[in-house]
């Protein structure tokens, strides 16, 4: 059988060696980055994107199958982009007259059509989505806030000063949309509390952030490629960093993200938030030590680097152990001080012994609490390795999506943290809802 080839350079993709789940369409990080840049800049005009799709259709060939698959994959991405542009254009055209939002400023009438505006915003969609995710810690809320940002931008389009300033302009609107959202919700991290009758371990109860959700990162670029790529780099999407951000007051969080993550100047940050430069600098000085207080002391303990081969092997052993109900093998993969949390649920465990006590009954077929038989598919979330878990309950014959386990490893490649999320976001990770 002909091996799959890279959608960018045409070279053969690495062998899967029996692994299941969604495969990459790129042979290397460099090709992934090249594809990302292409997606960012494709669609300067709607007509250009339509012509590009037409060209891709004409280039499709039925054989060999791997070439057809790669071409169809790239075509589907372009069609999905056009669909999003059309949706924004439709929503903009149908937008009713409303009062001017706080982000709108007087300006000359804009010559942007709905389609041109939609194409412009689509080129920045991914990084605006990531920005809203950092601000809120929630994938679902970020989805809603991207739409809110684009609708606000359309209403304030007369203030748009040209394509070169689109990125900063959209960040300003998105940040204010997030701040408005946070004023409405008034979320604050809490501490997990003991559940009666449950052994949580002897460690300190971790922070409980009920709204925290994972973010799929299969195609996130490296941070050194371009300014836009730094905006979605893995290092500042790691769950530990995201959780620490949620402890900052919303305006301090916004200042820190705009300055330290996105690299905006003090003047640009102050303008985006309607602050003086002195106030923006003061907020940043207060935010930085607070953030450090909620991060591990060693940077290596939380910075998301590309997973090593040893960690990938550990993920495979983890999935195999769960599938085979191999309790001993799973235990061997855990560090002694492993932590498990399950947002938004109240369950938490610190230490291997407590986690083992919790898991043992559900993996024992002889136990009345036996949960069922498992299968897993590999995934990537927030720069970390993850496993999508599917369970077939006793008396059924279908494995249904149950949990997404995002793993963090220590220096010895043992699992030191598991964050288990509910399964409704499986489609965002390219995972089916049932097997």
C-alpha cells in the first residue's frame, strides 16, 4: 500500500506503527508551519479563495489513494474557511442596527463589503480565538466571544484604519468583549473541598477552576516563526499557565497577555484598554508576581515543549494499560505525587495511592462498581499529550466518548498530573463521539 504523503512537500509521512486515531497530514513541524502561514494569508479576497478552491479541485487525482487523501484534506480545509467567511458575511449583512459599542470610534465611512470584511477577520480568526481562550480559560466561551468580536468589529468598521492595523484593532475589540463577559460572570478560582467518604490523599487541595477546558493544538505553529505564530505558541497555552492566568483580576490578566504574550507596547496596551500608560504599567507590575505565585517554581515543570519519544511511548503504555484493564501497568506510569482533577466535577486526588484507590473499583471486572471496557485514541491538547477515552458499558456493544485525559510528565517521564475533561469537545480534537 502506498504510504500517506505530506500535504505540503509530498514526502512520505512517518509510519504509524499500529497507532490509531487521527493522523497528521504533515511530515514535520516546518511543513505544519508553512501550511499555517498559508492559511493565515490565503483569502485576502473572497474571490481569491474561491479561485484557489477551484484550482485545488482541478488538481485532484483519484490515484494513488494517498495523494487523493492529502489533496482532499487540504481542499476541505479551504472549503471550511470559505464557509466561515460566508457565515460572517451573512451575519454582518443581517445585523440589525444597534447602539454603538464602547469599542467604536468616530472615523470615515468604511468601504469594506461584508465579504471583504469576513475574509479579513477570517485571516485572524485562529489567534483571536486563542486570545479569547487565554482570557477566559474556556474553549466554549472563546467560540462565542470570537463571534461577538467579529460582530462588534463589523458595527465599528468605520473606525478601521486599514488592513495593516487589523490585528491590533481586532485584539482591542476582542479584549473588551472578554472583559465585558468577565464582568457579567464574575468568576473566581476556588479550592477543591473534600467529598465525604472519599480519600483525596494527603497533599494540598489544588485550585478548582470549574470552567477550565482543553484546547486542541494539532496544528499550532512554533513561536519563533512570525508575530502571529507567537500569539498561539504552545508555551502560553499549557494548562498550568492557563490556570494561573485565571487567578488574575480580568484587567490585569488582559494587560499581562497583551504585553508579555502578544508583545504589544505599553502605549498599544493602554490604548486597547482605555488606560493611561502609567496605569497599564502598574497593572502589569501587579500581575507578574501574582502569576508567578501560581506557577511551579521551576519553569521546566510547566513550560510546554514538544513531547519526547519517551513521553509518547508512555502515553501509548497508558492507553494500553487502560484498554487491558492492567491496573499494575497503569500504576507504574504514575509519579508518587501525581495529581488528578476533573473540571467541572468536584473530584480530586493528590498522590498515587489516593488515585489508585479511586480507580481500582472501576477497572476491576469483579467489582460491583466496574465501569466497563475501555479504548483510547491519542490526542494533543494545550501543547501536551492527551488520551481520548471511550467506554463500553456492561451489556452494550458501543464504545462512547467518556473522558479526555490531558497528561503532564515529570523529568523521569512519569505522569505527574492528569486533568480529565468531559467529552463534548471531542469533535474539536478530531475525535469521534463513539467507536
